[in-house]
C-alpha cells in the first residue's frame, strides 16, 4: 500500500507521515491493524497544510489508538464514533466545531483542540480518563462540562474567552499545577486560586485579573506573577 510517498506493508501498526501534505486517507483501508496514524510537520522552512477533509476511512480501523491530523481541513468527526480504543487525538488547527462524536470515546486520555472553531465542551463531560486537554485559541468560554473529569492533569486555556476556572478548581489541573497560563483570557476573579497550592508561576498577560489584589497576594507568597 502506498501512502505518504512510501510503501507500507499490510501488517503496519504505526504510520508516521512527516512533512508530506495529505489529501485523503482511502489507502489506509488496506491496513486493518493500524494503531497509530500521525501526520507531522517538522519543516521550519515551509508550512505543511493537509487538504484532508474526509475521515471515513478511519472508521475501518477499529484498533486505532492514536490519531494526529493537525493542520487539516477536517470538520466532521462522525467517522470516529466507533473508535473505542482511541487514546490520543490531535485536532489542532482543523475546522472542527462539533465534538459530539467524541462523547463515547471513553478511553481518550489526550486531546488537542487548539486553534479550532470549537466553543462547546459538553460532549467531553463523560471522558473520565482524560488527562490532557488543550483548548487554547478557541471560542470556549465555559469549562463546567469538565468539572467531573477527576483525572484531568493539564488544561490549557490561554487566548480564550474563559472568565473563571472555578468549575475546574478541584481538579488536578488546578490543585497540582505548578504553572498556570491565563494569558489572553477574560479571567477577572481569582477567588478560586487558593486551590492551586502548588502554584509557582501565574501568567495573566492581557487578562482582567492582572494587577488585582489576589494577584498581588500571590506574589507575596512567592508565586511569580507575569502580567
């Protein structure tokens, strides 16, 4: 099977495509045992943009655990509904808005949504194994759907209209955080920040909370506040 300017044997489990623009995934139907598909861009001298739109072929890859398709034109995630073993998903810089097809992917642990049109995180509310979530540079303003995700250890929200982290203040992403970056958010109230007992650095560049009394109090207890 030829894909990404290379030949791949039928028993391929890991396919990493580096610096080759991809238009479609149809050839992957010949790799039923595929566990990882990663489209990487490492060339600093040119921007790799994938014209890929249709994820239908991955519906025939039930063992897929890793899918990384950043910088593609994908909008519809419906073909992912049946990928019950998916653990890692990179959708950054895609055109995805609707996360509903991810609602039952209960093994998902790692999810990148940065620089997408995503606004609603409600479909993620049942992903109780999720450990990492990046929603930076999106339209997300409500983190309450994440309140029950007790394994969430890293949450990236910079450059969003998020106004508070109170809904996730009891999660490890806050309570165990050494650094928090609220740059470019709309966070004004830091009343929840007391839960972040391990905090050593707080970034508030461009956030309404910059300069507030809570921020000054953090500085007095040794937290580096960058505003």
